[in-house]
């Protein structure tokens, strides 16, 4: 998947989403390759991975309450994180802001819908379905879209 967004120096952004499948049993762990170069955003991304892992631990222990608590945290955290990330996009003059925000909003709506279903009819959707979806989306989104921000962040504050 190529990128439609230019970089600050005019060359096409390199790399689209990479296949995370090669990481198999350890998929879910944070990797340095996920860094976009902003401490706040990178720290928040790490929190996502940690909380998904914790939710999975709750699931393994059979704690429905624990899974629900973590899922609710993830949904709320996503809203806050996307707001911070979009602010950084605006500050760095990243040209893909509108499209990127649309993708964030679609994810928030998708997770909210899944959570609502999970809470009202836990048989209809399970944590085993939700957690891998969130995990896969995160990896795909960070590598495919958030990484496009990196050159713009690197150029911030420079003439
Ligand atoms: Fe993003």
C-alpha cells in the first residue's frame, strides 16, 4: 500500500502498512519500528499495546469485569489519543489530516458499537473477537498511517 501523502521534502512517503504476521506469537508487543518521533504519541501508542495485553490477561483469567473495564478504557483512551495526534498533525502541517481524522472517527465508532454489543449481548460479540481486531487495527494504522507523520514531525520548528 503506497502513500498518497507527500513528505515535507517532496518525495513520496515510504512504506505502507507492513504485514505484522511475521511477529506471530509475540504479536502485540510494542516495537521501536512503531515510533513516529513524538514522545507523547509514541507513549500513548505504547499504552494501547499494554492495555490490550492486560485485557487479554483478564480474558485468560476469565474476568468478564476486567475485560469490560479494559475495553472501556481503550475506547475512551482512543478518543483522547486521536485528539492529541490530530493536534500534532495540524501543528506539523501534515497534509493528510482530514483523511486521517476520518479513519480515526470510523475506528472510534466501530469500537463503540462493539462495546455496546459486548455489554448488552456478550454472546453476540466476544472479547476474543474484539481484542485482536483492536490489536490488528493498531499495528496496521501505526505502520500505515501514523508513520507518515514522522517526516513532518521531524521538520517542526525548522525553517
Ligand atoms: Fe492515527
